[in-house]
C-alpha cells in the first residue's frame, strides 16, 4: 500500500508541474498577439505628437490670414447690397426726388446747333459735339473737357457742357449710376438747389437723366435745365457727360438735346 501511495503522490506532483508550465506559457503569449497588451497598462503617447504641440484651430487660422492690404479681411457684403445702399442714400437726399417712369427727353426751346466739329475726351474715351460761338472751350479742371457760354449776371450758374469718367462709384445698373451722377452735379449749382426730373431714358450703352435744377439767387427763384448721361466704356470706367444752362440763357436750352445726342465712343 505504501508503494501505491508513493506512486500517487509522485503522479500528483508531476501533474501540478505540467499544469503550472502550461499556464505560464499561455499568459506570457497573450501580449505577443497583434494588438495585444498586458492588462492594466496604457500605451505611452507618441514622442512626435507631444513635441509638435497643439495645432491652430481652423477659426484662428482664418482670422490670422492677412488681406491684400495686410490687415485682417472683414466679411465683405455682397456687391448688390452695397450698391443698393448707395442708391437708397441718394434717394433719401431731400434734394433728389424718386425717379420717374421712363420717358424721353422732349425737344427744348431754341435753335439747333449745326456744328460738325468734335471734341475728343481721351480720359473718358468718348467724343461729343464741339459747339460754335457763343460757346467756347474752357479750362477743363476738374473735368476732362469743358465748354462754356458767356457768364450772365444774376444767373447763379454758368452754362457748361463737360465730360469725364464718372466721378462717383459706378453701379451695375447704368440707371443707378446716372442717379448718383445727377446728385453729384448739384455740387456745381447754387447751395440749396433741388432736382425736378424731366426725362429718364436708356441711351446706347447707358442712361440719360434730364432735370430742372431749382435754386435761389439773392432770394429770387431761378432754375437751370440740365442733363447727365452715363455711357459704358470697354475696359474703363463709364463716361459721364453733363450739361447745364440757366434760365437766363433759355434760348440755348436746345443745345442740351444736341449735346446728349452727339455722344460717341472714341
């Protein structure tokens, strides 16, 4: 019996050794599998990542981008909105009434000038009639070309026919450009002058507005007949032709019809 007990004890000891060896092999092999990690451990962060530091956010990168002028670019409003604001500002001016429905410029009083001579504007890239006497070419500044009638005492303004690239911001719609230009021409009439429209019509490549300009000279009401025409010019700013003649020279008002009808691209 003793021999049997000894054999059983040896067998049990050998079995325990085998079990221990197999268990140790299984445990040590689990971390060698693809993606396997010993439990309770966390992978260390990449050295490359920690050395770079956090990158800028998309928002901070965008705000740091300089504009062509070197300053951060604000969000730009659509061009149409900007143009609309300019037109509304002009119409809010008490000197400028709402534009009328389209209507053609009627023949004004006076005799038609038959001059065939032309005056060329190299800056505005247009040409127009060069009137004969009593008109004469005069110092153009601040325009490109300028023709004037003799001064009349008490008229409040000197008759003139001028041309130049539009002195205001050109709009996509030539009618709007003409409106802004007409408002600008009030700078060349007596203080307090107001517009009263007489015509609004398309012309080749642009728009024509004609109007009375009412004002006072030494407390007495006076007026001028005026017109402004804007014309699109290839690869350049639109051209503007402006003419104004006071009531003291109403016999020359027909020259307004002749002037605006004579506009041509160079």
